[in-house]
C-alpha cells in the first residue's frame, strides 16, 4: 500500500481539494500560466540548455502540487507526440509505487512502441509482488527510456514527503534513479525530468547543480487573487466583505495558498466580524494551525477529546486510515460509539483534516509535521500508546478465538472486522514506539494478556500475518516463503519482548509453545505422515531452528519430513524441508550433509522456482567457501572455484528476479566478493562491495538506517575487509552485525555466537588484545552451552591460548 491514487496519478479534471467533498477538486481557469514564460521552464521544455532536470522548489502550501498538475496538462496539450509520466508523492509512497505508476502509464500510452510495451509488461508481470518497496527491475527498465526514440517528460511532485530512507540511499535513492534516467547516454529520444518539492537540504545537495526556480509571491499574485476569490464564494457570510478580504489576505499570504485557504475558513467560522487584520494576525502556517486548535468555543470537552484522538490516529498511522478504521480506533480508545462518525469528525476537526477516497488525512503534510514537533496539543508517544491499546483490544476480541488456526474468507473477514488488517499488521510498530510513555505499563499488561489468551494470539501469528503480509507497507525479506514468514514473525516477537522486558514470560514463550501444541493436535487427528502434519512439523522446526537449544528438535522434525514428503506427490513440502534441513546442517558445520541436500533442491526445483533456486545456489556457495576455509589445503582451490561458480549463478538469478540494486542481489555480490578475496582478487572484491560500504559509512557517520535485510551482507563484507587486512573496519562492521543479531536472536542464538566470535578475531588481528580476550572469555561458555563439540568452540579456545589464556 503506498499513497493515494488520486494524488499519485494526475486527474486532469480535478484541481483544488475541498476536505468535505470526498477529495473532489474544482478547476479555477487561467491559473498557473505564469510559468509558461519563465526562462528556466521554457529552456527545460524546449531542451535549450544542458540541464535535463528542472527543480521547482517552494515552501509548504505554496501550490507546488497544483502547479505540477498544470504543467502535466500543458505539456500533454502542447507536445502531443511526447510521452508524459507523472507521480504525486505522499508520506506513504514507495520507490516501487512510483515505478509501477510510470510503467502502467507507459503501457496505457498507445504511442509507445508495441515492442517496448511488451518488454515493460514482461518485467511488470515478473515482479515478486506488491510488498516489494523498491521495484529495482522496473527502475532498470525505466533507465532505458532514452533508448526508445521518444521524447519523454517525467513530472514528480513531493518526493520530500516520502520516507527519508527512500532518498538517502539506505533503502533506495529515488533522485539518483531519476538522474540515471536523464543522464544515461541518449539514443534518438530524450528524457526531461521535473521535480517539485520543498527546498530540503538533502534534496538541495543532489539537485543544486541543475536548473531550478521558485514560485514566488510576486509570480503567483494573480493566481492567489483568483484562488482567494473562489474560496470566498463558498461562504455566503463573507460576500459583503469580499474586496476587503481579498486586499487583506493576498499580500498577507505571501504566496502560501494553504495559509490563504485556512485563513478564509477561519474568517468564515467567526463571521468576519470585527477587524480582519486582527483576526488574521497569524503570519505562518504554524501560527494558523495553533489558532485553529485554540478556537474551541463551539466544541464540548468530549469534542475536544475526540479531535485529539482523531488527530493522533491519522498523524502516527503507518498508512492512511479509512473513516471506519479511525472510528474503530477512537471507539476503543474512548469507549464511545459515535453515530455518523464521518460528519462528527469533520465537525470537530474542521479544516485540519480532509477525506479522500474514504480516508481521513491531515489537510496537508505540513500539519503532520507541526503536530509531531509540538509538545502540545499532540504527544507522539501518547498517540502511539493509544493506537497500541486500540489494536491489541481489537485483536483480543472473543470473536477471533473461535477461528484459532483456521482462516475464513479473508475479504469477508475484513469486511466484518474493518480494523483487523491495520491492527494485525502494525500494532507492534506502535507498541515499540511508546516505550518511554508513563502509560506503557498498561500496554505491556494488555500485550501479556493477549499472549496468555493463546487462541487469539495464535490466530494473529499463524493465520492473519501470513494472509495479510501482501497488504502491508513493509516488505518481507526476499527469502524462501517459510523462512521469510517465520523470520518476520520471530523478528516481531523479539521487538515485542524487548519493549516489554524479558520478565513478561507470555510473549517470551508463546511461539514455541503455541506451535508445538498445534503440531501435537494435528498429529492426533491426522496421523504423523499426513501433509497437514508435515506442514505443521515444518512450522515448528523452523521456529526451533531460530531458537537457542532447539537445534536437535529441529533436525529430528525436518529429517522426518524429508523422509515422508515425496517430491512427486508433495513437491513444495519436499523442497521446503530439504532447504530448511540444509540450513540446520550449515549452522552445525555439517557441510557435506548440507551440500548433499542443497544439490537435491537444485535437482528438484523447476525453472520457475527462482527464489528456491537462488537460495539453494547461495547456500551451496557458502558451503563451498566454508569447506575451503576449514578443509584440507589440497582441496582449497577447487572448493573456492566451486564457491565462485555457485555465487555467480546465484547473482545472475537475483539480478534477473529482483534487479541489480535489490538487497538480495547485493548479498550475492558481497558473498562473491568474499570468495574473490580468499582467491587474492582484491580489486574485483572491492568493486563488488562498494555500494554496501557506502551504506555502512553513512550508518556510522550520519546515523542512516542500514538497508533492510542487511545483516547477512555485512557479515560477508566484514569477511572481505578482514581478508584485505582492514581489521579495524572489519571489527566495526562485525559490531553492527552482533548488535543486530543479538536483538533478533538473543545472546545465545547460534548466529549471534558466530558473529561474536568473528568480532573477537577482528579485534585480535587489529591489535586489540585485551578487548579481544574479554570478547572470547564471555563468548566461550555460551558456545560450549549451545554448540557443544563444534569447530567454532575449538577456534575460540585456540584464540584464547594465543592471547595467553589457558582454557
């Protein structure tokens, strides 16, 4: 889910938004024409300068979106042979939603060559799904626009409203992708891009070298007068004061249309009696928002509380909320059933909200910014607290205990329980964002009771999350389905436990207990070899493989499934079981056994099982690398060549399926780099790691978030750095890996232990003997407890002996 389609793709019959009319816009003739004579615009439009990109930047509320819409319409009318693509961003847009919108518009354009449209349709149809927030293959296809022998204009409005991680490169870099489109060596065609946004520093750093212009108050003065006049017409009580209001508001607005519109509504609310200048003594949007919030004469205490809860919900919501979703959240927070909630919401919130496509939103993204930076009237942690409690109360409803692990028709269920999707997908986000609020203890109690009520909690974990994952704004890690599903669930539970405190045992023990009980139940009713039992065995085994001290149980279960699930009758079960058991063998350093299973997976997988093949190839590459590192010296060269071959095959599959810049592709690249480093091909390895190293530097220096699913890539990068003798950088990288793995798997997780050992080795090789000794001394008892006889235990003992510690 990403953003409002009404804003994303321009509709040429709409113009200004009216909050109370379902988002319909009315057209004001003869506006925005000033830009058609502006030199930067005309030069860009006619390709008269060397800048293929024009940046239109202005303050919040200065009419940039309206201007961008007018530009789209003008170019379409004045250049009938050109292709015009447009996208209007909001806070919920993703790089993938932009790419999909552009490609969809290209597919609808009959002037685009049939061959090109067929090519686009093929790439669009091969995408992993709507949960992919990046859409790398689509962006790579868009990069070839200039080769299609067509003049193409791209207009993108409001990229500054998107999540910053989509602009700074930590998850994606939309601006860089746009620049790749316009700066690629052109064919006979030409691509021109117009970006409309606020003059944010991170955008300025990228766009300052291109042509730019600002819609100043002087330039938009005629448009402002037409706009104010049209707004006054909507309020009969203002008609006697029309000329005075126009003469007062237009210069006071200073080019900010949003301020002018809100000021007129504020005047309408007071009847325009008295001194207009006195009533309009609020020179900025923030001042005006404050005035609107303070004008409470006509609102009862209940209305004020209702307004607070509505503003809280729409401000911190992970995605836009429908009217019925806000109604349910407010009902659960206030225990008040409100008839005709839509009308009441508009009454109490007034000009602060708008309703578009049945979604309640802040009137402008600047209001959301205002509410989040103010200590009053909205406290963000309090808003997250109320949303947490509303979500958990909804999920705890007795109706959901009757379903247990059986999911009825999803669409019907969501119609019957309209807040269910949001509550199921996002309650953890709100819970973990309110940990410092004094009322968090009440949320912890609700969450603990939820997990004690096993049936409702199991319905959430086992049925709702898998069924609704494709509807989430967050993408699952690109992994085999079973692995992705339970990694996501385990990660969510780890976050819940950290936000609750480990003493709250219901959440700590819930998953293993619930899935073990589910397995025992189906064994009794269906027998040990029924496909339903085998699938439940896979579920429980996958959880055991992530949990400390459960590896033997995981191996036992998976071995039984491998024996029972025949490939010719239960192919999907067989593939999943073989892959999962290979992972268990890999972690236990049983490399030959893992190799045997992974080679069988490749044999069983059909060509269309690209994800299965990708991770089998990746796993084989890792196994061969470890065999080279731990096996006989005479076999080292051959094992490294096998590893290189498998990683290159995995990289080819990843690039074709997910795109060059996707996280899974970068992981294959870095894994290949680790092998090349072992082979002494340092320069080749360095080139493959360049992008990930940039992310790591940004993470350390500026606090940028690391890309999603980055830990496994950092693991390989640290290995590359170590083989290059860059032990300080390797140690710093391992520190990030250990922190991330400790948060997900705990102190005693096998993956945490492995990363901690590598951190100790890097510190030792970097000359930090005392710190390394401390790392190994703390690590060894945990390794012995969890791993028993294992090569890693022997390596830690050897390192301690080298550091002068007898063990």
